[in-house]
C-alpha cells in the first residue's frame, strides 16, 4: 500500500522500504542529518500509515474505558490519553492514543501494523455496548511536525493557530471543505504537532512545509528519536507476549478503574511480579546491540535486545532489552553477544536522552 504522499517521497529521492504493509520513506538524506534536524530545529514526517478509528454512541465513553488501560472518564474535551488495549491475560493488543473530541465522541490512533487486527478486536468487544465503530484509516492522512521550532512553523507556514494547545491536547479546526484535528503530543521527545486531515489537505500542507525549508524526515530517524527518550514501539517493547507491566508502563494502567479488559491479570503481575522486565543497557564499547541479540549473565542467556542503537544525541551504545527480572536492577552488570563477540554493559534507565516537550 501507499500513503497519499508516496509520489512526493519518490520525487524527493527518499529511500523507500516496506513497513507495516506500506511503502514508506526510511530516509531522504541520512538518518543522522534528519535526527539532528528534529532535535535542533524542525522536521516533518509522513505518518499517514497510522490507523484512525472514531468511536461514537451513547456508550462510547464506557466502551473506550472498557478496552483501554488508562482512565478517560469525565475527561475534558480536547484531552488526549496514551495507554494500551490488552487481552484478558494482560498481553498487549496495541498501544494507542485516545483523543476526546466531544461528549461520547472519541478518536483512536492505532499502529499501522495492527490496523486490521485492532479493528476486528474492537468490534468483537463492542457487542454489549451502544457504540458505532467507524474505521476511518482510508480517509485520514497524517503529518507530524516535530522539533523546537514546530510551534512557529505550524503557525506561520500552515496558518494553523496552535500556541494555546498544551501537551497532550487537541482541537478541531473547521476548514472550508472539512474539519481537521490538530494535536500536540510528539513521538520524538521534542515539542511537536500532529495534523489529521483528508489526503488533499495533507498533500497541500506537505508542499507548503517543504517549500518553507522544513526537513523531510523518514521512519529511520523516527525510530532513533523515540528510542533515545525511552518510548516503546509495538512489536519490539510491547506485544501479545509483553504486557504494559513487563514494559514498565504501569503508570498508564489505572487499577482504580472499576473494570477494563486484562485488569485482573495485570494486577496480579503488579502485585506478584513478572518473570521478565524491560530494561535499558549501556555498553562500555562502541559496538551496536541490535534487535534479537542475546543478553548474557555469567555466560548464560537471560534475555534479548528489543531495540538498540549508537545514540545520535548522546554518543552512547545503548539498548532496551527484555531480561529475567532477577537481573533488572539498575547497575546490574550484563553482557550482550554481538555476532561472535561478547560486550560488557550495565543496566541503566530506559530514557537515554531527556525529553524537551513544551508542557
């Protein structure tokens, strides 16, 4: 599949690679160049491959709270929540954003690789609720404008007023031919905005941003940026076998809610502990740990790397890894096997670079 911006990526000479069923730009110039542009100025990403689902109806709030680990009850309009949808056993269906557009009107943003699975699962859970599940992924395109200059760029280049938006809030902007959603979240650790709109609007907005000199950025640096600030990627740090508790995301699981799918299993994990935990590991060497590499303690396998890089912002070789809980404490010495060699490291916090959100 192709996003609405595919032809524009090709025209810019982007390196295109299949990702989650879409042909996506991995880089335009190089990953480091694009990464540093977002950290220091502003970059724009095509994230039109993401999925969008609108939930409405008399039970919409009750239903979303039933399938979602965070608590959206009585939230003000415009509030955004991050959290997970979980199976009964606590495994993760997906991590997602829930936008409260209005009373019993919620906009869910889900991962591209999980769209069909998620929508089928949502419909399966909705049978006892008065809700309408409107799968809108084919309609919406999405741009992410990210970096310390993003507020000025969105205001001046796109003429979209955004200064008043606080972190994790959104608003609906009525245009002549459509309504668009504008939000301020950011999956990069920098201040950033997301624009959800029709394909025509997204194409026009992209052209304006590129003409104004905003750096086009691919999924390569999107991964290095999110990784440095400890943000998870479904399929690596979360999966049907990796629960939010195992991933260290318990803050987004609200156990004081009356009920939600997976609550009992996750509460048991929280109180009794889990067999494996997600940790950060910093290597003493410049070698780069990659996904799937084995983590060792005294020569014995105790886990594996989920994501690893030579960090572009702090120049350290670091990774996130799922390890046996006995070895998850900070400063625990562990080794990583990289091809045929063994490299020493130690457990550190998963946030390798400080976030710079505007809150």
